[in-house]
């Protein structure tokens, strides 16, 4: 199975393991960050990490969009804070390395980024669940830094 880094133009000096970009970072009102943020230039491509099928697409946060792909045994990945209108349609089959969007703008002086979330696929329903504190996500949410670490290892060919 081919696997790709989701943001080829990622600004590596801005690590997804550091506050405020890291999984589990505290947010306002006791909420925890449910994903990792990969800073990149505005409009840069977002690509699918492996083959899959689009299961959700739509508005995400501050005028940006998201696309959610079921990647088979790898689970479900939500790629978000992408440009509105750049995501593939629900039901579309995606191949590894295919561009699925572009880095969007959140405005308000926030650096452009891909916000990425990883789920095991062991639960059903909406990924956002406002009753499931502290992440307010579905209960099969995983620490996406583990997935990103494995992809980075492949990218650098130092596994």
C-alpha cells in the first residue's frame, strides 16, 4: 500500500508535536485539540495519504472545508481547514497521492494549515460529538501524531 505525506509543502520547522499544533493541546473552555496542524503556504496542495473513499465533505471552521476519507484498514482521516469548493464529492474513490484540496485561510492572523484528525473507524456517526468531552469528537478518535510519525518516517526514508 502506497502512503504519502499529506502536505508536500509542509513547513517542517513548525512541528505538529509542539503547542499549539499538537494533539491534545488545551484549547478554550477545557476543550482539547483533536488533531494535528501542519502549517503550509496558503493554497498549497493537500493529498490523500493512501487509497480510500470520501465519506463526508463540507464546512469545517472559520469558512474552511473538510473532507473525510475512509482509508480501509488505516481507518478514517479528516483533512480540514482546506479551501471551500476544492474537496472531492462524497462517494468518490481516491488514490494515494491524489490532490484532495488546497490549504485554506482561517483569517484572523492564523497561519494557513491542514488540520488532520485520525479515527480507527470502529465507531459510526458524526466525527464531531459535542457531548464527548474533552475532544468533542467521536469515541474512536486516535492520536494523529502516531500516524504522522509513520508517514514522516516513510517520507524521509529513515524508518
